[in-house]
């Protein structure tokens, strides 16, 4: 399907929507896309270099087995805070 046909299909679907919360969510999505020239920004490359470096170091540490598994952290927190 070409892009113009897809747009028309979306418009037709919009015309039958009665749910105000759904319309509001769609409007927010379109507003977001409009602010970013129709593209979803790449959150990672938009981060400052020092933050990207920290993420890369963290991933390397996890791959080397130096991290604490999420399930263990959650279990420890539950023991500590849930009574």
C-alpha cells in the first residue's frame, strides 16, 4: 500500500472514533511527531557523551558478569521494605 492510501485509511478510521481519550492520545502522538519533523527522536544519540559512555561501561560490566540480576535486587528490596 502506498503512503497516500495509508493516510486515507487512517483518516477514515479517525472519522468513526467516538472515544475522546483515544482521540486525545492520537492528537498527542501527532503533536509529538510534528515537533520532531515527523520522526521519533533517537533517545540514545540525543544523550550527552558522558551518559552514553556510562551506559556502555554498565553494559560491558553486565556482559562480564559483574552485575546483580534484577530478580535478586527485587527479592532483596522486598525483604527489606515489604513487611
